[in-house]
C-alpha cells in the first residue's frame, strides 16, 4: 500500500534511518533544485515533459494523459530496474505530489516495490526552506578566513573539513569561486539550489560553538547570501592570511588551470577590462592571449584584486588575527591552532 508522508515525517525518517529520496521530475527540473542528496529517476525526460505540457495546454488534459501513459509504458523496464537497485526505504516526489509521483508509486507497488510518496512534493520542501531562512537563526560564532586573492582560503577550509572541523563551504554550495573567473570549470547553482544546500548545512552545524567560513561577498556567482548570514560573517572573528606573492600566483594557477580553457579566461577578463587602466589592460590581455598565465595573474592581483581587497578590508568592523605563512600548509596549521584556541577559551 502506498503511503503518503509529510515533509516532517520524511525529515524524521532521515534522522532515524537511512532513506533514499528519489526525484521523479525531469532532469532539467532536478538540476534547478531538488532535496539535497536525492537521486533523479525521471518519469519523463525534458523533451517528453515539454511535449506533454504542450498537449495539455493546446489540446486537452485527456490527450496529455494518454500521451504520457504511452511514453511511460515504454520505459517501465528501465524505470523499475533503477528502483530495484536502491537498498532500503525510499520516498518519491515530484513538483506538487501530483501525477508523476503517484504514477511512479503505483507502478512500483504493483511490482512489489514499496515506496512512500511525499505529500506536497518539492514545493512543500521549498516552502520549508524559505521559512527556515526567514527565521534568521544560526547560533554558532563564525571564524572568518580573509586575505588577498590566492591565499588558499578555500583549500584551507576544505582541508579543515577533512580534519573534522565544522565549516560552511559557501563556494561549493554556490558552484562558484567568487571571482570574475569563478565559474570556469564549474556548474554554478541557482538561488533555490543554493538555499536548500545552505539550510541543510546550517541544520547540521547549529549546535557547534564555532564554524569556519570564508570571507565571501554578498554575491557569489549567481546567488546571494542571506542578509542575516552575511552580517553575522561580517561581525565574526576574522583571520587575515598573508602569503608571498609567488605562492599566491601558484595557488591560483593550481586551482583554475587556465591552460585548459584559455578562451574562457579571455572572455571573462572582458568583464573587468574597463576597470583597469587601458595600457595595463592591453598588457594583461596580451599575456592571456599568449597563454602566459603566470604573468597575467600577477598583474591582475597587483592592479585589480589587491586594491579591491584593501578597500573592502578597511571597512570591516573590529580587530582581526593576522597570519603570516610561508605557504598554504603553513597557513592551514596556524588556522587550525586558532580554531582550537577559540574552542578551548570557552570550554575552560
């Protein structure tokens, strides 16, 4: 028997046992936003969904249902096989808990595969995310990694995560590195997807005393930080990391690997070209065109990114801990010590 469950039921089940959530919407819908951790086993692909939608609007709901049944019946074997490979309890959902999830659950039930169906679909989940953000609650104090571009802040943050320290990786959730070139080689997320990931991460970390985060701006790629979190970050404990210029340049080259997409770097530079003096812009563009990336990066740091960071740093409240390090590994060790000292200071 198919069991409809509420979002609250689903979340309780997720906490108490291993459960797989399956988004049966089209791949495009799934990519735009889903419940984090969900698999995509679509009833219709993008083209099929568009065809059925057109029939629904231009012909009739009956014609759309008939065509949908015809399409779905042809893919039943592969659809059922995909669900048989799932081990443990499963919950399916679509947009509003409508026809697609009902059809999927009914067919699976007939084949002896028992699944739950999320009432209200992902729309109810999205409403929950919005309400959670409106609460403007995140108790942990933030330790904020700041520093000039290329000081390896993201690398440090992720290595601290590997060591078991609590972090909020905003760039990972945004699918963007936070610079003009930040989308190259990545798939930027939209606001809905970012909000979902952010809420889930904040829920995991809500009981921590301190959480480490990178000193991001309000906008990262296509997304915006919630104002309350941005303000909390601005008023957190700031750690300013300093590395030698040569190390910073190398960090950027290692991270971006511009030789793999030279044209994309040239295109991205056009977005800031007017903000750089004409003669310097010509020099940087020439180096990029010749794939002389080391020199181009150094010029960009000295003449564009560093002045912008210095202006931003001058407006931050309070004092900061300054870390001078020889390289990223040295900075990592020093930041880890700062975190441990912060924890020790409140547990005495």
